[in-house]
C-alpha cells in the first residue's frame, strides 16, 4: 500500500497518486536546498549570495546577437538539425585549444560534448554506479553532483580538505579503509580548482600525490573543472588528467567562461569509457543541441574569448575582494576561505550557530546564502555556509554581508540566552523555482 501521506519530492502537501509506482531511485531524489531557495532569493529586495549565477551582463551581447543571426543565415540547416551523439568535430577541435590552457592532454576523438557538465556528471555516474556503490567525494562537495550520486543510489563517503584542497594522507587512509571493508570505490569526485563550495584550490605539490594514491588503490578520478580558467592572478594549475590521462575522466564547461544558457560542457575520457559515454548520451538525448554547439563554435571562432575570460577574472576578483573585506569588517568573529578564483567563499560561523536554522531570519533580513548542510551527503556542515560573490555588484555584496552580520549577532544572543539559535521553516520555500545551479 502506498504511503499517501508522503507528498514526494517537490510536491508540497499534494497527494501523489503514483507514489507507489516510482522506482527506488526516484524516492532518493530531493529538491536541492539551493533550488528551494531560488524562489525567495530571486526577489529584488533580497541580496542573493546564494546561487552561483555567472555575471552574463558582462558579455558583448551585440556581437553575440550578430554572430547568432549570421549563424542561422549561413548554417541554419545544420544548426537546426540533429547531430552526432559525441558532438560536433569542429567544436571538439576548439575544446582542445581551450583545454590546452590547463595542460589537459587530449585528442578531439577523446572529447564528448554534453549538455553542460551536469549531464556529463549524470552519464559518468550512470555508466559506473550500481545501487550501493561507493563514491569518495570531497567534504564539502558540489550540491548538483551529490544530487546525481543520490539519484543513482550511490553511497558517498567524504574525504577531508584543508586550505590546500584534498589532503593526500587522509585520502589514502579513506581509500585504504574502504578497501579493507571489501567495498570497491568506483571513483573519486573532485573539483581541484576554485572549489564549489569551499573556495579552495588543490595545492600544486599535492596533485601528483592525489593521482598516485588514486592509481595505487585502482580508483578512477572524476575531475570536475568548470572554474579552472577563472583564477584571479591568471595562472592555471596543471590538470589531474594531464598527470594520468588513463586514470581520469575530466569535465569542462562553457557555463562560467562564456554563458550557462547554451548548456554546453564536455567530458574527456579514456577511449573505452568515452565509447560508453557516447552511448549513454545517445540513449538519453540522442545528441547535444546543434544550435548551442554551433553558437559556441561561432563565439570561439569570431570573438575574443580569451579577452572575455580576462574581463571575467577582473570582475570576479573585485567581487571576491568586496565579499572578503565586508566579512572582515562586519563579521570578524566568523572565519572564511580566501578563494584565488571562481565564485565562492566558505564561511565558518561562530560556535553554536546553525546556518540552516538561521536561514529564515536571514531571508527576513533580505539576504540569502546556502547552508553548509547542502554540500554533504551525510548531514554535516551545519556550522558553515556558502557565500557566492559572482552575481551582485560589489556594493550589494557589502550590503548583503552587513545584513548577514545583523542576523549572526541576533543568533549569537539567542544562543547565549537559550543555548540554541533559531529553528523553523524557511519562508516561501514551497514555491516552484527555476533549476538550481
Ligand atoms: N560542476 C560544478 C563544480 C559546478 O559548480 C557546476 C555549476 N554550478 C556544474 C558542475 C554544472 O555546470 P554546467 O552544467 O552549467 O556546465
């Protein structure tokens, strides 16, 4: 008999007639905390330090519009047609040029174009994971990856990080302990550069050791690298893929260096894995959008994309500075990571504060963030929150942190008086919301 009191994910209080028909994997699906937040965070009066939305207004829209018009006039029949499951050869050639900046060793044949790197996460997980299989992932980890892993019923074990990213000795211990329990680890999921949500970067002298440890334990690495070209000093770190091409599946994306609306990302994989990724793409979407692929191809061929990446670096550096100086001014009792690129800083609240419980008060104070618990598979992270500085302009970031400071000090008073901070529902959280990111 179906449990008719369980409304199912994202269904509010409505009964779900088909609840008992769902596959087990659908029962594990949850609306992410970020997705739920979007409805309230996107109100104009709220300063959203929650979502990781790139600052698209920085793009040369007029040039892109002209290029799109030319594309449709000159190659419309191709752009509006089906394409190959692996992706357009012309775009795969250009992806090799982009990856060259980060030392990724690949041939265009090794590249599979995907609908954002999110779809790449999905197909990689689909081809490797049976229910109950173990994935080792950083603590904390990208919420969208955890959602994919959960939907395939993986068992996620977290490996600790510090300000230099994954800690090699701890990873070695974690993999060794798992091996002794007889549970094979299918892959290690890592975001080595400008981490989402932790804001840290894997230290150069750890990269070789991480690759060696994974290889020694026979564990594939899934290297997710959407932010690697957004380092504030312009430097790029050597990719893990470049250190061991046969032991790494590498994911890239145009979402942060160009625009997420095209939904174009890619995977680079050892030959046999690549074959299966193409089959998995074909069975789910036949082929990635030709219009999107040729639009990105046109952009790369006709616009100064390297120059645009420099513009983005400057823009996000200024916003990072605004976020960190506001934290130092308004919430000195907290601590935070110092990102050298990317979109996020990871804030550790003063003792006793719970970021998730505090969120309703923050929304009431018109500031939004993502509570740290969203980034763990096992409920850890309550004393942390992720602040995104990518979208609001510097003065709004400062105002948002000032509002947050008021909430933090109110919570501290509650903790002092009652021994505990806020509890309660998040206002507006049931509303339908655009997709999380
Ligand atoms: N991986 C990471 C670490 C991300 O931060 C994101 C987007 N926030 C993605 C993958 C997915 O990006 P997309 O599908 O837009 O390429």
